C-alpha cells in the first residue's frame, strides 16, 4: 500500500476487535511516529503504551463518568455525524476492551533556553499523524482522541506521567471490527490558494 492509499482510507476506527496487537507492530507504528518532523528536530516526544487490563480498569470508570455526558451533548445530525457520536460513545464505553491506548506525550524543549508551550503540540501532532498512517498501512485501526481533557489528573496519577510532560492525544489502536474506508475531506480546489489568498 502506498502512502496515499493509507491516508485516503485512514478513517477513525472506533470499533476494534479485542485481539491483542503484537508488540513488534506497536513498535513499528511508534517507529513511524518518530520519523516525523519536529521543530529544530527537537523530538520532544514520549509514548505511553497502555495494554494492561488492570491499568485500563483504573481509568475506564472515570473516563466514562466524565466523557459520556460531554459526548451526549454533541448534536447528532443525521448522516456521518450521528455515526461519529455513536462511535465516540462506543469507544469510551469500551475503554478497557480497546487492546492498546497510546498516549502521545511531550515536554517543553524547544527553542532551547526559551521553550514555549506552542512548540509542544507542534512537535507531537505530526508524530501522531505519522502513527495513525503507519498503523493503517499495517492493517491496524486507530482513532485520535482527546480523552485526557477531562481525565488528565487521573491519567497522570495512574500512568505516572511527569508533571512537566503534557499529553497531546490518546490514540486507540487495534484490529478493525469495521472496514477501513475512504475519508470524506474537502476537495483540494476548495482549500488551495495559489500565490495569494
Ligand atoms: C485532535 C483530534 C481529536 C479527536 N478526538 C476524538 C475523540 O475524542 N473521539 C473520537 O471518537 N474521535 C476523535 N477524533 C477523530 C475525528 O472525529 C475524526 O477524524 C473526524 O471526525 C473525521 O473522521 P474520519 O477520520 O473517520 O474521516 C479526533 C481527531 C483529532 C484530529
């Protein structure tokens, strides 16, 4: 599969099989993530890979308690959006059954001596996108999530994430239980501005 096919079919896979993901494949998607660009090649990223069921069980209830009421408020207009909301609820309800959660974390390291918060996510999102495209190429499904927005304190406590390390995104990873498919995105002609806006 070439990189365009992987990107074109890398839709959020919120329904995952419970089958474990072999460690070498997890390492491969993180290898993909760590081939990304970062400001000044600072590479200020760390990846917390959560597979242990007992660990997930410490977080699942609080994630459900805080996130389900938030997701329930998202309007479910017919079409893709309703499916997306149902899928997002499913992923939260099934938190412990998602085989792997990968938290993309990072420290404020760039520019040296004058590091800014802005540069943290600037380094982590390219890596996270590389990770999901790598996973797709290996036949693994992923969903970007921001579960940490409501449960950051508990995640830090349970997973031992240092206070100076921020959590940019929590990625669900596993074998897909629903098919990969074409992503719906705006046509290039709607977003391209040649030479000036
Ligand atoms: C930064 C970011 C945060 C996201 N957070 C969530 C999330 O919390 N839960 C979820 O189910 N999907 C989440 N998504 C996935 C998007 O909803 C999804 O990519 C978008 O609706 C387009 O759908 P598609 O990728 O399947 O084409 C997130 C995506 C990004 C980039």
